[in-house]
C-alpha cells in the first residue's frame, strides 16, 4: 500500500471497496456562472440610455419654467424665457465638460507615447 504525499490531505473519491463495487463518484460541481462581457459598445449603449433619461428630465424642467427673465452677465443685459436660458446653460456646461475631458485624454495619450518611446531605447 502506498502512502499519499500528504497524509492529512483529503480526497474526493472514495477508495475502491474490497469486492470491487465502489460507490459512484460524486457529481462534479457546477461551473461558476460567467459574467457577461463588458464591451465598449455595451458601455456606450448604457451611457446613451442614461443620457436620454437625463435629457428627458431636463426638458421637463425647462418646459415647466417658460416665463421671461432678465439675465445680466458681464455688462450684457438679456431678456429671454427661462427655458432658453436653462437650455443655453446646459449646453455651455456640456461644452466645458467636453473640453476638460478632451484635454485630459490628450494629456494621457502624450504620456503614453512618451513612455513607449523611452521603453524602446
């Protein structure tokens, strides 16, 4: 009889019986459930759905606030509906965020190019 390398190790299959009729081996455990892959397309679709939901909320807010207001900015005096003012403010905010995001992506790309050039030397 040979001794296992580790005497404290447990085995999952019982040893064969003396008459040769061993019980059947236990069923294999099911594989863990696989998570669906996250692709750029699925992320873009999720972001698009969230953006549409936010846009609907903003549009409802704008439609409910249609009375005229006076806007004073850097010496300029404008009188326009609150809905138009809110829409312009939302568009300006989106453009500022897009500019900041573009600047950060450009910065990261330059850093990556510089690191690649230095690693080739």
